[in-house]
C-alpha cells in the first residue's frame, strides 16, 4: 500500500539543515550530540566521568611527575594544558595544610557553640566565659608565638567547664588525654596490662539524666571498688593476684531519639603491678604509691575478674533501680591491653571521630578523655552535637543539611537538662595514688587540675608578640562574634612578617569597632600590668551567700522546666508515631 506523501513533497519545499552538532570532547569518543544545557562538552555523564579519570591520571602529583611531563612539550594556550606548578608541594606539606584547615574549622565550630552559650546558657559562668576581661583596668593581652601558630588571650574570664563549654572542654580534655596516655603507656611498657571496661544500663526516653547518672556513678560504681562486692574473701585474693594498681573512670553522655539519655562509664583498670601496702588509717605514715615491679596476670584470674565485675554491675544496678537493669550481653564490655601498640589503638573499636587529627592514631588516653570528638553510634548524639546543631539552626542553616536530629525547641530542652544536671559533676576520676605513681600530679580534685589547664592559656613564650586590647574593645569583639577572626588576623600577620597590630586594627575598623584600644606592649609592661591586676583581685569580694542561694534556686527551677519540656516532646513524638 502506498504511503501518503509528506507536506514538503507536496509543496516542493526544500529542507534546510541546522548548524552542525558539537562533538564529544572525550578522547576516543568524538560522537556528535545535541546539547541539553549551555556549554555541555560531553555527550553523556559517563563520558564526562571517564574524561575526568583520564585527566586525574595524567595530572602531576610529585616533582618527578612534573619533570617527566615537562619532556612532553606541554604548551600554553586556550586549548592546551595548564602550565605545571614549578614548585609543587610535598605530601607532608599538603598534609600539614589539611591539618591546619581542620584545626581552624574545629576552632570556629567550638566558638559558634560558645557564642550560642553566651545568649542561651542557664549557667552564669558559661555565659561570661571568654567574653569579657577579668579586670577592666588591665583589659586583655593577645599573645602570638614567633611562628604565628599559637594565639592566646590573657586576662579573660573562663568557666573551666568540661561539660557545657566547647572551648574550655577542648583545652581540658586535651590535657587529660595527655595525662592518661602517659600513665597507660608507661604501665604497659614496663610490663603491666590494662583492661578497658565499658559499663551501660538500660534506658528509655522517659528516664531523667540525673537518675541514670546517680545510679551508675554514685551507687553502683563505688560499690565495685569498696564493700563486699570487691573486698570479700575470694575477690580480695583475686585482687592481690591481679596486682590492681588503680583505675581511671570517665563518664560519657549521649542521647538517642528513641531511647533518650544514655550515660555510660569508660574505665581503665591498671593490673599487673606490685606496690607497698597502704599504712593503717591514723598511723600518720605517708603512702608511697610507686609500682615496685610488674607482671602479667594469669588468664584464669582475668576471666574470674571479668565475671566478678559483670555480675556485680548487673546486680548493683538492678538493686538500685530495676528499670535500669543492664542486659547480660551488652551491659559490660571488656578489652584487654597487653602491648604499647594495643594501648595506642584501643579506641579504634569506635571507628569514627569528628574532626580530629588523632583519627589515625587514636590512643587509649584519647578513648578516655577525648570522647567529645567521637561519633556516637546508632543515631545517638554526643552532648556537644546538641549544642553545635542548636547553634547552626539558630544561625539559619537548614535542619536536613545538619548531622543529628531534633527541632530547636526539643534541643533547647535537652541541652538545658544536660548542662544543669552535669554542673559540678565529676567527669574524670583517678583512683588514689595513681597520678603520683606515674609522676603526673597529685591526688587533688580533678576540678582544680581542670582550672589549672585552662589558666595555662595565660602563659606565653618570652619572645611572643604581645598586643594590649582594652576591656571595652574585647566586649565589642565578642558582641560582633569575631573572636576567631581577630586571632587569625594576628596569626597570619606574624606568619607574613607583618605588624599584627596593624592587621588587628584594620579588621576592627572594617567591622566598625574603635581600634584606639589596641596597641603593642613589651613583656615587661605586660608583666607589670598583670601584677597590679593580681593585687586588685586579692581584695575583690566574691558571690554572697544570698546571691548564691538565689542562683541555685533559679537553676533548680530551670532544670524542672527543662525536664517537663523534654517529656512533652517525648509524648508528642509517641503520639505522632501511634497515629502513623
């Protein structure tokens, strides 16, 4: 059957061809295609991917690669390859630059959390942390090391809170990780061993954080170290056979969207050491905790020890609160460390860490002290994750683009309960004599050691550059939220061999802050200034008893309100789940 002629054949019109279609730029393809987007150079996404992979293989990575490529007659031009870098950076330099970028990102993230705390924290000390000068007359001294790598500020108010302040927490946990690493590594290197124990309890979203911490720390954990659970006949003999030197205990808090608060304990138990017996109480003799000799405990005794502690933990928690009874499988976890290599890698069983340079060298001390940089498992959030998500949401970022979960209202309730519950609590505890046994320090309260670590930021090198900043200027810098920018301006200027005072003044002028309160001072002038400030502080009066009582009453009311708000969000979530 004949087909009908087209309209073109009937009218005698001539078909005019359009412009030639472009060819695919990938070497080896060259087929023509129709552009779907302006500037499209490859016919398919697969061709674009293969072309990128081919370019990556031919891109020089080292100096030898550049020399080899230089013999290929590479030329400049619109269609030619880019001229190679005549002075390529080594892998070590590239790694150092990447580490510096991560360090700056962490600092900005920590200060974003602190900025949020300035406006919303329920704790007075945290609201004023690093925001203003201790002495208005002395102001603040900005110190920059000769190489520009270290920037510090003397004279700031600091809260020294390891729980609620992201900036102070970083300083404190860094020092704690160093101390723990020193003790663990020395003990294992000398022939002893360490057992890492993780204790958990059963928890639900309706449980209060205070109850979960109280049962674990104040009731059950103490029972493992004293009383019949540890000192009875067979356990006492076992303790002597194991050579227990001491323990380091750390409390870690996470929160889950389904099961709520999840506080748990990480404990390092030092075994395989022989010490002089403790003198009797009241004798007046001073105990020397030095370890005289080391040995490896028998495996049978270690098995018995693990069974003793596991049973004691489950029974103790059940007796304190049956709702918290741990499971027989996951309630207690033991990891034995025999070698220095094992001690340096003990924390790797929790594989992911957030923005820290120790990700490839996660040490035993870091596992205990640096829990704030680890990624919580199973969709749980670390406590600082709550704060960082809050700060990002308040800053206008989209919730779906951020890690974690929860709305602003829900996170505000969680954070308020967390910081008010943990205030004054002990995050890390060393057993008696353990620090002295390894020359780390004394048996003083850990809070005093934390304050000492934070105040060490006031120390500076003798040849450091010193910049005076008035108390008013410091307040304006905090109000404009440019603390990190000022530090980086001074640091970058020193690295470029420029005057950091000019760089800081230029930045302040750019954001509308009067820079007349900024000038360079010498080391002698700085020392005289802080000496006079210390004399003035000696006569200053602290918080009155009446003001302290009112503050505690206000914090207790805030805690009750935060718990009620959290429970309300739990009920709303449960109701929404039921309807679905």
